[in-house]
C-alpha cells in the first residue's frame, strides 16, 4: 500500500473526507495534497495490488461492440448531447487536431479508437484487459495490451502521436508524474492531450452519504479536480487550450425528468447542459474535460 500523493510523492496532505465506504468491506479516508490539490485515498494500492484486483474484475467481464457508436450528427444532436459526449468531443478534435497518429489510453474494446479511425486518423489504443483487447482486434482495430506509462508494448511506443486521450482512466495511474513525462515523450511537438474525468468536487459528493468509492473503484489512485488537473498539466509543460464542465441529464441536477418521451428527455438534457453550469460553476461539474497542448 502507498501513502503519498500520486503526483507530488510526499505526504503533505490534509484529510478531506473521512470514513469513505469501499465497494468491498472497510473504509478509507480521502486526503487532499497541499501542493497539487489532488485528492487521494490513504492508503492507496500499489501496482501489484492493482494487478491482483484487476484479475478478479476481469474474470466477470462482458464486452460490448466497439463499432456501434455515433460519430456524426446534425446541430440539434450536438446541442442535446452532453458537452463531453463522444459526438461533441469528436467534433472538436476534427477541427483542432491535424491528421496523424492518435492514441487512446485505457481504450477498453476500442470504441474511441474506432471513432478516430473513422475520422481519418491512424488510431492506436492501449488497454490492460486482455479480453477487451481481443474484442477490439477482432474488429480490425490497432489496440494493444499494456499499461500506461510503464508497460507499453513496442507497437505503441514506436509511434509519435499528434493526439492522446485519457478518458475516465486518469484516476487509476499509480504515478502521475511519470505519466505526464511519458506523455511528453510520445507526443509530437505541439501535440494535444485530452483528459475527461469525473471530478472530486462534483455536486454528487455534496451529500456525505455518497462515498467516493461509489464512483471510483477501490483501486483509485488520485481523484482529480479542476484545480489539480490545471496544476499537473501546467507543471508538466502543457498549455491548457480548453476546459469545460460536462453534465449528463438528469444526473445530479435540481430537476428530475422522469418521463420517457423524447421531448421530455431532450428538455432535461438541454437544461442540464445550458443552465446547470451557470448555477454551479465548473468547479461543481459532474465531469470535466481538458484539452492541453505540449509547449
């Protein structure tokens, strides 16, 4: 087990939330680093413990089809989708990332790799789950088994990327400082990085009844916030070129739309997207999306 901050590697931290119930038996406290402001459990699992935990998880997995995702849509579809949806992310990427090689870290069955491939990029993926890798490769995707940043296969390392994405996985990196250094190694000059993640100061946690481990697994390493990700990226040598909050309807909003009709659902999505960010601010967003550019 580890007791230090996953980025700063020291224990200068303050208790942020006590006695958070694990998914398995037990409790842990959540600390916040006094330097980079990353939140993390204390203690947190080391690499060997995470591998053992993964083996238990992977034995029960079922896998989805990575080639059934929406990759385009009209202006109304983009308006109604959460800002962090694949549809809106791909729309932004196609406008701001030049054609080249892309890497999706933690790609699972390769869904985002498929979207990038369909958009014209030479797309690669990295995934720890061997079963998910097999599904992706059966669909003709360049997805390889490995772990970021220390266990990356040569098929991935031999490329240099104009764009790297880390979606819903930055929480599980044991050493964030090494990860940021590796990002710089594999990106071309001026290359871009996308980080999408649930964040620790979401409205969801305003009630202490919601444990941090209810959304982050028991092997979570660092729980990001707007402040911590800005600190980490800037310290690692990236400029932040876009940062926004993303809300899913009707999750964690003051409105509950229980109707099943398309119009009702669309209204809920639109209110969450357009109104909630103004009321709560990005620091309370359910998810945050950051685009960075290597200096």
